[in-house]
C-alpha cells in the first residue's frame, strides 16, 4: 500500500515541476552577419610566374555559389571559361583553367557577389583572385561611371572594356574580338573600376551585353564609348553614355495578312516621311496601286492593295543603300473592311486632339458631312488632319471647360482605299473644369544652345507633353492632368525636333539629354513654377513634392 502511495506522490511531483517549468523555444544565438573569409589559396593570391592549370581556394566556412554566370568576370577574357566546382556547399573551390594563358599577362578572376556563406547568404563582396604569367603583377587602374544617354537610369550589369590600340587595331574590334581587359558594374552599381592594367593606349567601351559574349551586337546591345583613345596611366574619371543605335533599314519577306493586305517586317526607323522606304508591288510587269501604312506597335508595314485574282506578286523595297526584291504566293483570304473607332471615350482632355482610328486607310474626307455641336446644339468650328501612315484622323477645335460635345459623322463622310464609306456615326465627349487641371511653368537656366526639346514623362517613361523652344527660356505646360512628372531637356543638334541616338562606327555621340533631379508634382487647381538649371548633373533624390502656390483664378 505504501509502495503504491509513493508511486502516485512521485508522479504528482513530476507534473507540478513540469507545469512550473518556463515554456520557450531553443534559440541559436545571434544571427551570423559575417561574410566568409579566404583562409588560403594554392597558388597564393597575387602569385607571379603562374604555370599551372588549377587553383584551389580554401574558406573559413562552407560557402555556396549564387548567379555565378552573371557575377563572374575574368579579365582578360578567356576563350574557354574555367570550370569552377563544386556548385554545392563546400569550404574549398577548384578553378580548372581550360584556356591557353597569354605570356607576361596579369589575370583577374572577380567573383562579384557570387560567393556567400551557406547558412545566412552573407556575400564575400567583390572577391578577386589575381595572378600573373610574368614576373610581376600589373597594378595600374582607371575608373568612371556609366549613364544612359536617353533614360534617367542606366542598365544593370554593364560590361566595361579596354581594347589594345596597336598595329592590328581597327574599329571593328568591338564586333569581332574580345577585349584585353573587362569589368562589370553588376546589378546595383553605376560606377566601374578596371584594375591590374598594363601601361599602354586603349579604346574604352561600355556594352550592355545581352548575349554575354563580350562582343557588340547593334540589334540587341547598347554601347557607350570614348571617341579619343585613352593612355594608361592617368587619373581621369571617365563617363560613358550608353545608347541603342538606330539600325540601318532592312526589310524581311512579306506575308499575306488578308485578302487585301500584306505585312512586311523591317529593321530601322521609318517614322518620319523622309525615312520611309519606297515600296513597289507588281503583277508581272504591271504596277499594283498600293497604300503603305504602319502596323500598330510593331516593326512592320502594311501594304494595302485592291484584291486581284492572281497566284503570285513581286515587291521591291528601296531605302538609302538597301534594295530588296521579293516574290510570294497569294491565296484567297477574307478581306479587311472599314471600321472606325474613337481613341477617347467620354472625357477629352484639353491637351488632346479628338482622334478617330480606322482599320483601313482613308482616301477621302468630306468635312461638310461632319458636324460638331456643344450641349446647346450650337455648331462648333473644327479642322481636321489625317495621318495616313498611322491611319488616324485628328480633330482640332477650341475646347471650353465643363462642356459637352457631339460629333455627328454622316454617311459617306469618310471613304477608304477600297471605296467603302461609313454609315452614320456619333461620338459624345465631355471636358472637365479647368480647376481639375494644373499648370507648370519651367524657367530654363544655363542653356548651352538652342533649339531644345522639353519633355514631361510619366513613371513608365511615356512622353505626356512636349514643347519645342528655339530661343525662349520660359516653357509653359498648361492644363496638365494631375500626376508626378519627370522633366528632361534634349539639345536638338540637327534641328529635326526629335531625339537622335549615336553611332559607334561614325564616332557620333547621342544628342545630349539633361534630367531634372526631382519629380514634379502637378495637382489640380495649382500653378507650379520650377527653375531648371540644365548645367547641373542629374543626381537622384528621394521623391518630394515641388513647392506650389494655390491659384487665385484660372
């Protein structure tokens, strides 16, 4: 009996002790924030007279490799990249060299931020292994910064390269050869530094290298360069502006899109009238009447022709030095028909023109069959402009605030290339009160030369408003929809009222673009006056609202 009582008392004591114990979780101590450290290497880092084909790196803890294909930069580049293993967690990395190394050359293997500890991902930032096949390590260096010639921010992962300028040098090296030295800005930097360089004369180039092949492909890559060769050593801080070259015109084989329309893809610029190619469509020796328009949002042209019963057609395309000849089969297909839509639905802003878009190109506009009236049914005068290349019909008229308008387009007012006319159409539009918009006045300071283009863009980079100034330093943007805008100025060197990028072979830089350092906040019923000193470099700042003063009247 006593034995059983002792057993129950012991069990009760255990329960009491357990319930009184403090509940909690096991902690692992402070979080590890220390990056891994290289303990030793074979051969030693910064060794000379390197003869082997394998390098061993030993770290103080287990490390892993992240994004090695993006982060690794070897300078000078090797034709056959070394094999770096293992890719799993390890304290020892092996670098097996597969290429034949150049004599008397200093090599740098920069891991960027690809080496991190296995547990907490602390990166060993910009770890670099350097060795020389000669008697000494080259120790010269240059540095600089990268910017975009047109956009506010430069791309990430930009390659910066040096090419030897010697008896074998020519301008095509950037297309065909690997550079002598290379570095990379990685993802967060806009500065660069090329180290372990030998004294000499070089071409300095930056490339946003989409194919990661250390060669310039104008179809895909951006490029920045120095017109003058540089001599090392020097203490210059270089600035390289990246731009996308305008490609020379080239056409591709046409395809049939419908029973009365062909599509032909192209490279190059065809936006303005003087840049458009001459296209001739033939049925044997007979020229087929056509209209050429742009296919929306694509690098393609539409060739409209009146349907004919024929098995094949021929086309010639001529522009500048380009000449293309194509023959292709024609099949019976459904034909495009006239359809008219309005780009504005309901509200029409004061800075907009009412715009109609047509599915087929127009050839005749009878404005006597188009009526515009206000809410009191009073006729409003208007003018029209037809953009035949983009198949858009614009209406200009004096807009009044808080007004309602009705466009009535009677039958046969609009006739297309295929002699099809519209039925009755009606479009209703409203304008807002002027108090729902804001005004912006820009005071330009230290403009180096005229003319200039002053633009406002949205967060996506779309141009929302543009003004051209040939000598005026005051630029007004009135009746803007409330929004945050980015402000920039373009020096229009060739006076064609548009931005022009550079060209590497022509040794021509892009037209200069200057950004205002802050976003401009336009609010309803407010006037904003902003001084834009274009001599000041763009330096990004935290978003702030621009000082404004409330309007007393509009």
